[in-house]
């Protein structure tokens, strides 16, 4: 059975063929995919498996059907995910067994601490646009799902002529209209437009407006 490295190389070779077919530089693809050129380099080298949405956008730029890469991507993604799962540590001989009630208490405290930290660091964004909007603005969060903490790029408009105006970092909480406003592959937020994907999820917080 092929290892994770072999699987990644087989998929990344196909991805490099797609990139070559686009005829575009990494900087040009960075703008088309809303993914940093350093992240694209890691995807193309096989060191990291990209999100499926990035594969779709690269195929679109090359005029290729992304379905031809789906099976190879799923295999590479499974192998890479399995390689990231750490082996269970051997329990110390004198360590007492953990009590579930204690763990249950610590989880809500950890979540509350994370929210407080995000707010203190200025990660929870709230703009006058949200308050003036006819829609409610609800919190979302950027979740890293592929092990690659590349930022999510924010654009001033949804089309290909949009200009980069900012970015969201891993675990960052931001606000977006509800119901969701989308145009093509992009979703509107209080700060602009971002590419939709499995790295952004609705955050269980209070909506405003």
C-alpha cells in the first residue's frame, strides 16, 4: 500500500499539470483562488493537501473538469489526515484515571477563554456597515481544516476585478449578513467578500442588527 508521501506526490503531480495548463504565475493564481502564493507552492509540492475549493478554482482557471482529480484528492486528503493523527500516549503508571466531570467543566471554560482572547485581541470585527445593514449580522469563524494556516483573503467586491483589502487569520471571528449574501464563489462579510469553503463556519454566537 502506498504511503502518504507517495499518495501526495501522485496527486500533486496532477495538480502541477493543472497549474501549468492555466498558463498563469503563482501571483496571478493567488488572486484567482484567494490563496497565498506560499500556500499554493506547498499544495503543488505535495507538502500539504489543498482544500477541495482550491482544486476547483485551479481547474476552472485551466479549463479542466475538477471531477477528474476528485478521487486522487480524496485519497491524498485521507492519507494526510491519518498521518497527522498522533499515536495515543502511554499513561503513567501512577497517574489517576481522568474524571469525565472535570473534563466537561474545563471545555466550556476553554471556549469562553478563547472568545475573550479573540475579543481582547481585536479579532471580533464589528463595523458600522453591519449596524446599518437591513439584514442581521451574525458571527462566523475561520477554522483551519487542512493543517495549513494560510489567511483568508478579503476583497472589496465579489468579481474577478476585486482588490484585496484585508485578511482573516486562523480562529478569527468575523461578521456576515444573515441570510447569507453570495455572488459566484464569494460570500459577503462586514469587511468585504471572501471565497466560500469548508474553512469558514457559522459561529454559535449572538447576531446583531
